C-alpha cells in the first residue's frame, strides 16, 4: 500500500486502541495483550487506556 511521505507507515496509539477495542467486540469477551518493548506500547496515553480498561483484559510483557 502506498503511503504519502508526510504520513506515518505504522500504527499510532489511536490505531492500537481501536484495534484492541475492536478485538474485544469481535471476540465477545476478555482478551490477553502481550506487549513487547516497542516505544508505542510504553507511551503514557496508551498505558492510561490499558489501565482504565483493565476489567476486560489481561496484560503481560515480554
């Protein structure tokens, strides 16, 4: 897929958030997230989202 030079080629924090929410909706239950040490996974906004929604997921770090 072609991406204009002024746009990111990877997932942003909103993309990760939306992916996690959609996975939960589609699967219909709790999910398990396994994070690596990619900087995006460690950002404050994404950590706050993960912490605020802890009732429907489990997280682990590699």
